[in-house]
């Protein structure tokens, strides 16, 4: 059996390279949103407490719903990524997370806000596992560790965006507008 790298023509190799990095870029952009949703309640906490007239304990519960659902979904996420494929699981997950963010942004009560956070956690729970699966398919095994680290590094930009830039946006727009906008994004 011949080595693929020596038998492929340069245009075909270039097309493959563009495809794998394009897929990685799209997936990593969705992963940035995972971290954004993870950290955003901390930045909008005073607005949430004021809007819903909740205590710090209730705010903690609202934030924890995301993590609880996310953690519970890690094994099912692997099964979903293996059976439906990474494309279907990420698209479906992003749609659910987007709806959740819109529900959260439009919530008229604490209970509806909890439903929104539940949907966000459910939707984003499939993204990391799907990226790892995609990385294992599109990149050679020898760089899997590097791609995993790069995925986590770039994904953490969502935390950065949920800090200063989100706080700056909140001086211009209401918290609801920002979260609804992220939901549509």
C-alpha cells in the first residue's frame, strides 16, 4: 500500500488541508460560544438578580443548571457524535443552545430563565466531544494532543469575550438584547 502523502497531487492535498482547517475553524467558533455561555451569568449577575428579584443562592442555581446538564450529557454526547456524526450533533446542539439563549434572554420569570439555561447547557454539551471526534478524524494521530490543546486554548477565548467585551456591551445594550443576539448568532 502506498503512502497517501506521496501519491496525492498538490491541488488535492491543498483542498484537503483547506477542508480540515475550515471544519476546525467552524467547530472552534462554536466552542468559543460554549465558554461564553459558561461565564456570561457572572458578568450579568447584578442584572439577573435585579430583574428576577433573586438571591445569590438562586443565582448560583441558575448558573449551575448549565454545568449539571453539561456534565450529565458527556457520555450521551459521545454516543450522539458516534451515531449521528459530528456535523449533525453540533448543528442540533447549537440550535438548542441558541433557542435556550433566546428563552433565557426573554424570560419573564426565574423559572423560565432556568429553562433557558437548561437548554443552553443541553445544546452546548455536544460541542467538545464532537470537536474531539472531528479532530481525531481530520488530523493525524501524532498531532491529536496538539489539536486538543489548541481547541481548549482557543475555546477559552469565549471566557475572555464573556468578561470585558460583554461588560462593555452591557453599557450599550440591555443584557437581554445581548443574550438574544448570541442566541441568534
